[in-house]
C-alpha cells in the first residue's frame, strides 16, 4: 500500500500544495494522512494513525524532508522508524533519500550520511524562517498600549490580554486583595482568575479608582 503524509505547522497554514503533489503521484485522498497542529514534539494524531496502519512493504510518500520532523533529530528518528518497520519512504523533493528500489549498501551506508546533511539543512532553514518572522514582528507598528498591529488586517496581534478585559467587580476584589483585605484564595474564588495571573496583575497593574 502507498500512503501520503502531509504536515503543516499550524491550523492557519494551507496544506493544499502538499496534497496536490501527492495526488499527482496517484495517491487517493483517503490514503493521505494530514496533520495541522503545532507542538514541541512529533506526537501528532495523523502520524500516529499512519504508523499503526503500516505493514511490511508499504510506502509513505512525503513532499519535503522537513515534513517528517521539526528538527534534525526528529527527522532521523522517524526515518529509522520507517526503515525498521520494513517500509519505504519516497520524498518528492529529495529523491536521493527515497528508500524503495535502493540497494542495501545505499540504505545502510550512503543514506544516513545524506539524511544527516539534509536534516541539518532543513533545521537551519527553519531557524532562518523563525528569525525572519521575529524580525518582521519587531518592525510592526504598535498602538498606544504597546501592542503590535498587523499591517494587513490592521488588528492587534496575539491573544486578547485577559488583564485588559477585567470587569469592575474583578478589579474591586483584586484591589482589596492587593491592599491585604482578603486572602488570595478568596480572590481566586470571586474573580475566577488563577494565582499566577493574579500575581502578574499585582506586579504590573494598579487599580486606583476601580
């Protein structure tokens, strides 16, 4: 059986480019496993389901090497995992690393060296992308509260600040707690705000007149 695997690093990214490339290889959509998740490791649902389906002789087709992992270590570990299952890999943009039809000496000697190089380059490319994203973010304009504004959408970036959306009642309880009038446990109960958030509020904000 031939399967396809697609990964994008967040739900906002478009996976259609990868899917189209796999369909062009004759892979049916029901045999394409898609992960649209972010995370620090490779424990993604679709990947785990694909691993459970594999039997000896199956092939996984992936458009790009870096779809197999977020760094050099993960890429090498997953490459070895597929090989140890008696299955094969086909990389559309890195055919040198494809394992089907390769001799034992190519797989055992040459490919680990090439894989290490490609994995290293993929990791460095990811680092460069993150640096460019960070630099672009730093160049964005800010509003009166110091929040970054998206040039395209003219909207504040990031999650809404919970502290800015406090109700008058929440502010009243927090001010009484800060002034020593109630225990933090009572403040948590009456505001529904966690202890760590309360201490951040205490450190950075004042509510005179709340």
